[in-house]
C-alpha cells in the first residue's frame, strides 16, 4: 500500500445492517448469492414464496457490501449490483451499508479482490465451522485515501479493465476464426477427392455397438469410455467411468489399440464424431452409444478413415441422416454409418500421404491454439496485477 495513504477499519466506513421480511407464499422473490474468489454477487434464482423454507429473509440494497458467513474465507463477498436491489438472502449472510461520503463503493469492490483484503479474512477463525462474524468484518483494514484519489484510482482501473475485456473479446473471435480456418483447411485439402463410394465398402464387418454397463466408479472397476472420450474427433484417455459388473473374456466390447470408434447418439452437432483408441486405459470397454468400425487394412488406412469422417461431406450427410424425436439428441443407425460417403479406390500409399499432410496442418493449428491458451492465462493475470499496482499507489 502507498505509505502516505491512511488506513481505516472497515467499521469506520460501513455499517452492519439487518432488515428482515416475512416471506409471502404467493409472491416471487429474487434470491442472490456470492461467487467465490470475490467474483461478485449474482442472481441465484427467482423463487415462489411457497418454495422458500425459511420464512424470515434479509433484504439486500443496491451498493451494499454482502459477506457470506462461511464462504467469506474463500472470497464469498461482493457488492450488490443495481439489478439485485430488493433481492433476498438468508441469515447466513451479512449486509453492510457503505458510507459513500468516505468510501467509494467501486474502490471497495476492487480492494476486496486483492490478497491484502483476502488474507485478513482467511486469518480469522479456527473452528471446524470456520465462519466469520460481523464484528470481524468490521475490523478488517483498508487504505483510505481521499474520495478524489479513490475515484481517480477506480477510473484508472476501469479504463485498464475495459482494455482487458476488449482483448478477451478479440481472443474469443480469434478462437472462432481459428476453428473455422481449421475446418476450411481440411475441406480445401480434400476438395479434389471424390467421395464416390460408401464406408461399408472398406469395412470387414458391419459396425457393432458396445456394451451398456452400469457404472458405479468403484476403484477396482473396469474402465468404460464416456462419449466425451471421442468428442471433437480427438481421443481423450481420461474420459471414462468404471463398472463393477461381471465382464466376459473375449467379448466383442473389449477395445484394442488402434480401434476406430464413432458415436451413434449425441447432440446434432456431436453425433457421428470419431476417434482412434490409443490403448489407454487398458483393459477398456466401449459403450453402447458408440460403434466400432472394423476397417479392412488391405483397403484403407485407419487414420485415413478417421480423417475422412471429419470432412464436410461426411458431416453434412450425418446431420441430414440423424434421427430422433428430441431436438437435442439424435442417433445414427448401423445402416446410416455403412452408407457414409467415402473415397474408395485410393491407394494406401496415397492415403497415408494425405494423412501426413493433414497431420502437419493440424500440428500448426494446435500450435496456434496453445498460443491462444497462453494468451488467456496472461489476460487472467493482468487484472490482479493491475489491482496490486493500484493499491500500492503505482497507477
């Protein structure tokens, strides 16, 4: 903190306030909650009075400082926004009215996000209940420069925060453009390939569903892949559950490294996604909501088939062919999978050359995605850094 700034106890600039009302069963009430790590106060829900068990509730006023009795130790506090004026909270929250002739509410809103404030909260209490009390909150200390200086600091923080949000928006837009660019690259790379055949022509046998085992996640259970294991056309070895049900040695549902799987049921955008099992975890079962594609290795390379399943031609066909009464869940049948458009007749050497080219493109796209992730982490670290400088008097 800037050495020249005076410090004050929070109790010198806020007043603990309690205002309870009786809940009317026939009325609707906004209920709010604090997000952890000082991420603000948000709407929890809008509830009918009859649904609210505790019939005495506190009323919040816009601009007040709200503290959660238990969650304060993990940043459960914030300023009530204007759209939650009149919302209710239980007696497990504390409300403090801010004296704005001494303390700018936005100044407090930014200060409570700093380690200097949070460290005071986590230092309080040692019982298993680990609750804070109103008197403890009133004892927390904060820097208290003049109102004019407070407003200047707030304006500077908000100016820099706006630039961070603008950068976040640009990053999101770049992510979407990168995804579209990636899809376009694959489509352009395959533009001269004729999808004149059908997938069934290069399969040894018809696709077969896995086993719908009941999963209880017992530590000693057998791994069963989740749908998310192959969503996005990339295999995720950690996306599985476990089953304690009795398994059969030699059953069709056991996976082998290199097995090509396709989802037969999912949302309209995700049904028909495919990936290649890499052997982990092992042993492992694939579920009933997936099919295994037994590719004839004399006719097609497994990785080439996987790549073709990501093409625009295939995706358009699957989305047209997927059926189901629910608008959010569609299925594809064995027949639909067998009839997926496929470029038959391409020599294996050429197939592998195409795969190598697409893998190289994918590696470059993945490198860009990693840079995007690093940028996101840097943006996340900017505001805390700005707040640290602000309350050291360096802005």
